C-alpha cells in the first residue's frame, strides 16, 4: 500500500486521483487550522490528522502532497525528502533562486520522486496540442504564447482585514511571478528545449489594487533553440477569468486557444490542403483522435476531476513514477526552470526589461555556472 499525506487541507484536488488507483490511499492530512483540518478529514474519510508538518512526515506515509502557501513549498519539500518521502509539489516550486538550487540538490541526493503539479499541462486540450506537435503536424514549431489572467486581489485579505500569504507572494512580487500555468503547457510543446533568456515589461499600476505587483506583466522567453515564447500574467485587472490563453505557430500549422468560456480552440494545419490565403480555422476538439488513449477513454469520474480531468492523470503519473523509479513527467528540472522565469522576471522589471539568462538547472554543476547574468 502506498500511503499519501496531504499538507494544506484545501488542496484535496488530488484526492480523487489517488483514491482511484489500486494500492494507494490518502491516510494523512495536515493543516494548521484545526477545525478546518478535522472537518476536511471527516468529509474525505482521512484517518490521521496533524497540525505540524514534521509530525506527519515522521509517520509511516510514503509520499506527501505539498499544497500549502508557496513560501512553504521548499522548506517542506526538503523536510520530506530528507525523511525519505516522495513529493508532489503545488506551484510555484520556490520563492527564491537559492531555494531552487537547494531543491534540485535535495532531490538528486534523495533519489526520491519529486514531481511538480503543473496541472495546466494536463488539461485535455493542452495534451491534444502536445500529441499533435509530437506527430509533427505543426511542422517546425517556433513561436508560442501563454496567458494566465485571473483577478485574485480579494484572496489577499482575510475577512477580518489581515493579509493572506498572497499579498506578499503571488501578488507581492513584481514580474510574472506566477508563471507556470502560462509557461508549462507551451514548454511541453517545445520538447527538449529550455528557456535561455528572459526580458520582462509591465503595464505599471492602474487598478488601485495596493499590491506591489503591476497590473499586467509580459515576459518574453528566448529558448535555447532560438524559439520565442511570450507569457502574460495578470492577477489584478478587473475582468473575467481567462485560464486558457495559449497560441502556437509552426511552419505547417497554428493553434489559438479559446479566448473565453464557451469559445472554441482553433486549429489550422497545412495538411487541410487550403492555400494560406483561403485558410480557415477549424475546431481543435474535432481532432480528438490524436488525444492520448487514456484521455480518449476517460471515465465520467476521471473527467470530473479538476481541470477537465487533468488533475486525475497528473496524480496517476506521480504514482507511476514512484512505482517504476522512472523520472516523472514534470521533474525537478522543469519545476526549477519554469519557476526561475518568474523569479528572474522580477530582476528584469527592476532593470527596465534588461534580458537575463536563466541558468541551465540540468547542467549547472558549479556555483559559478549558477550565477545570474544581467
Ligand atoms: N494548480 C492550481 O491550479 C492551484 C490552484 C490554487 C492554488 N494553488 C497552489 O496551492 C497552494 C495552496 O493554495 P490555496 O489557495 O489552497 O491557499 P490557502 O491559503 O487557501 O490554503 C492553504 C492552507 O495551508 C494551511 N497551512 C498554512 N501553513 C501551514 C503549515 N505550516 N502546515 C500545514 N498547513 C499549513 C492553511 O491553514 C490553509 O488551510 C499554493 O501554493 C497555490 O499556489 C494551485
């Protein structure tokens, strides 16, 4: 039996995925808020509860899900890894560059599975585009866009007027500090590549949010191959949530995601046989024959999991990586690189958009090769 402990009692989005896998059980839940902890444990039938993370880690669980505020992700991951537990970490991976190096080193030393729970990479339509890229249907992919537009200033304050962690972290730091929902899927469409250089500009402060983060921020990412990726993060502008702002351009095709709820994801491929002058968008979801089999055959229960069923398959991949000892789909190197884009974007903003090199986490062995170069 693989026993899972979840830290952060709001983060039960992974619960359904774990419970559906034979030989896996969520046996422990941890949260500082005792009333909430007990209520959640009762509702989800989780037998053991802990207020203190270290106490849960000292128990007989095999793996932890870290779904606590983001400034706790690395300290808790280090505690868990050094106790020999596998880790599934919520986004972002860390809040400082040094934390990323500590994390990478701890994962390598532990030999345990660390997976980054970037669930937008698992949404059915992002997986469909990934599969089509792998089949070569877009030709040579050379440009991508990702946007995360979700107004959350209200989450920075508790009902009594005191501030939550989001005031200081998600919304308290300048730059595209929360980059992985926009960047992750696009990077999955550029397999084997990595972000080499970034440059970030902001819109400034217009909404009166009172947050340090600018209202809208754009980071341009140059990949090692020379490809270009643009990400926009906007957690403050007043407008409806748009969680699916993506685009992709290749030599033989293009993709534009739906711009709003209910809209269509648009696809054009050279293989449709139209001249470029007469090219017409088609509905991406008419091409689900390219979806990975497990998505095509997903049960109603799997589809009901968060993010269009993506949360279900993310958990399945984490468990599979633990059981096989193979690297997980979104490993610590991707976690560090994608998170670093946000952390370094702060430096770029503070230096008038100056380009900054992103270290190569897979290969930067010496402390000199980990330096940030302006
Ligand atoms: N992937 C996604 O789509 C997605 C969506 C929402 C949140 N998140 C991430 O999930 C994490 C949690 O976000 P949230 O919205 O649930 O935050 P939240 O503030 O609503 O909940 C965090 C929980 O962690 C508990 N907690 C705080 N310190 C703790 C500690 N030391 N030990 C144990 N528990 C502790 C709090 O009591 C609270 O119940 C964040 O990192 C966030 O970025 C990801």
